[in-house]
C-alpha cells in the first residue's frame, strides 16, 4: 500500500500540473482498488471510478482521464478535510450465532431495529478540558474511558445489574463536565454521576415513581451546564435539572406535548437551556425562573438533536425530516436549512472555533458544514454502516470521534 505521505505528494504534483505518468497511473490504480485503506487515504466515497473506468464526481461523469477530469478529481480529493486514523471496534452483539436458520431469521429484524431505534448504538463525549486528553464511550452496560492519541482504555465502569436492566442495557447518553472532573451517563431509568477516576457514583437519579407510568424509554439525553454546577436530562415530556454538588432536584420544566429527545445548555449562560421533542418543536427555557422563553417551530418531523455554537448565538437542530436548522434565538432571524443527508439527522457538534458544524445521520454519513456559507464543506470518507449515533470533537478541533450502531468508534484527524 502506498504511503499516505506519498499519496499527498502525488496529489500536490497533479494539482500544480507537475505530475508524471507514474503519478497518474498510481492514482488511477488506487481509486480502482476495493481496499478499505484507499478510502481512508483518498476519500474514495467522494469520487467513484465506474466499471467502465468513467470518473463520477458529484453529479458529473467524465468518460476519459483527460486534463479537465483529472483536475476535478484532484479537487474533490483535496476537499476531504478529515482522515480516519483509528477504528476502535467494540463487541458487536449482532454477530452470527453459527446456526444458519436463526441467523437468517434474525438478520432482517436486527438490521431494522439497529437502523430505526434511536437509542441503540455508541454514545460519546470528549473532555472539554484541554489539559485532560480523554473521551468516554457508553455502549452495552459498560462505560469506557479512552486515552486520546494512544486509544488505550484507561478505565471501565459497569453498573450493578437491576431488574430494570431487562429492558435497560444500553447507555443512551454520556457527558463530561466542562472542567473534565466529572462524567455522567444515563440509561432509560437511571442517571449516574462519577468523579473522574472512580467507579462508585457520587449521585444516582432515578425516574420519579409513577410520574411517567407509561414511559418505557425514560432518560435519553443529559448535559452539564457551562459552570459545571447543574445537570439536565429529559424525563419523558419534561426536563429535570439537578444541583451537581448536592444531588438535589432544583427544577422540573414542562411544556412539550410529546417525548423530549435532547437537551443542551447555552455555553455562555447556565440559565438558558434548549430542548427538542417528538412534537417537532424546540423550546428555550430560563432555568432560574423555571419558565419557557419561547418555542421554535419549522421542522416537519421529530427533532432528535441540538447543539449550540460556542458563542451561544446559533442553535442547530437535527430532525427526522433529514434536515438541519440553524436558529438565531438572540436576534429573531428566520432559521436557515441545511440539506444533504438522506435519512434522519441524529447528532450535531460545532467546531470549537464556531466556523463549522459537523452532523451525523442514520444514512451513515458524517458531513462538515461551513457556517459562513451554509454549504457542506466535506463529506467524511467513511460511513458507519448502520448509522451514526454520536459525534464529539476535541477542544482544539483537530480530532473528532464518531460512533455507530455497528459498535465501532472511528477516530478522525483534520488534515492540514
């Protein structure tokens, strides 16, 4: 396999018109290869070499390897801003049983459930503290803390089995406090907070007894406030807020007409929190006054995910209508719509500099958007084959992690 640095040199020579016939032959050979490593090095999913050797780039098809086609090809490759540097595979609980009849019957059901059930799949969080380089993953019964750069597992946390675990094995959300000193995770019926490095939780919050008797899903999303003093979570149609130090519940916010799916604090104001719901709306709340500040409506289907820009000026939302909306709650501008995903948008994260937004979808793709132009900047060169369930980014914006239902964490590095 050609060295990635050699490939970069070939691309640079072609882009400046200094290529050799050997450079073109190498590039063509690599793009015609089915090897997975080619996708990592060249972003093969952004271009395609057809069986007849025609070149597909976006909606354009070039029949020959002439100068115009080559330059378009190189431009498409250069637009790949992220390279997958590691693939960390967890236990895949959908592997073959070895019994052909059972596998044949189980496969369609498994594929449907993993593609359709929003709760299933890895959940990720990156430490926002640049002095503590780690991230956490929540999957089936176990939380893992990973060392950035080495990708070694530093710690595993498993919770004692309880009767509710019959229906409640998967962690549905994980979070790290802004100072990096506490981590939190939730399942359907329980939220736990740990001091970093410990295995016994300092607080455990359960669902309010009989308050949501018919709610079989419970907690899906948790978030720390920017001052690390509060933890918020959805509880069916409500949003609950706890004091992290004392563990005391300080607010219960009600107003959605269907299940809440995600909560997010304004990074510049611990009093302001946003929530989204199956009811297709987004609500903004004042935690201190325990009141709704306003309702945002524009999505055509359930809203699954929210993310504030670092300055708190933009609120991004992702929906089952396959779109992303950019809201400007502080100035009342009409929302702007980003369209490229072919299935539900499941997760969003802003780059720490606020210039780009990264989205993950049930279609398996990850897309980086330019906030200034409102256009897609790049599609990441590999997909999660059963959909993307979580993305998180490092404090310097140079490393991104993504998780999916196939139980794989992909580690991405920004290319200069």
